[in-house]
C-alpha cells in the first residue's frame, strides 16, 4: 500500500520542476519575469512557473524548439505581446532555433496574423538579435 501523503506531488514540487524547466529554456530572462511579479502578484508568478513550465512546457509531446515556434506564432497573432515575445525569442535561441528560422516563422505569421503584427514581432526579434550580437540575419529571398 502506498502512502498518498508521501507520493502526492506538492505545490512546491510543481514549482521546483517548473523552475528547472524555466531556467533551462529562458535562463535569467524568465527569472526576471517572475521577480517582476513578486510585489504585485506572486501567485501569478507561481502559476507561470508551476503550471506553464512545470506542467505544460515539460510534456514530452513536443520538443522545446517546436513549443517555441508555436509560442512565437501565438504571441504574434495575439498582438500587444512584445514583452513576452522578447522573452520567447530569447528562449527560442536558447533551445536551438536559429535567427533565420525565427525570422521565417515571423514572416510566415504575416499570412495568418497580418502585416502589422508580423512587423511588430520582427522588430522585437531585431532587438533581441542585436542584444545578442546576431545581426545581420541572412535570410533567403
């Protein structure tokens, strides 16, 4: 017989797992997002870590680079998510996407999201690439 009290996952277990995933994917940038919530909504920070990264992001169904491509598309489609795009463009680079692949994904999003949103997302990518010394990006015509 298994003791549920010793095998049940705790709130802290989920958070700890999420922090490991967040750190692997986003590094310091992800931690800064969580820290920015500490004085206004620490529970939102907890949920970002425990649920989004501890439960969803770490699922085995998609590799991290594919999850980032989906995330870039969604944030571009939503519009007004430039701070989150900054974090996730950095994360995309961290998980192995190249600047060329990121730009291609944002170009592709223009078909479905519209030019203004693709332009805004590309401007964020340009800033991230500049910050990381990755300009100019060599894309195919």
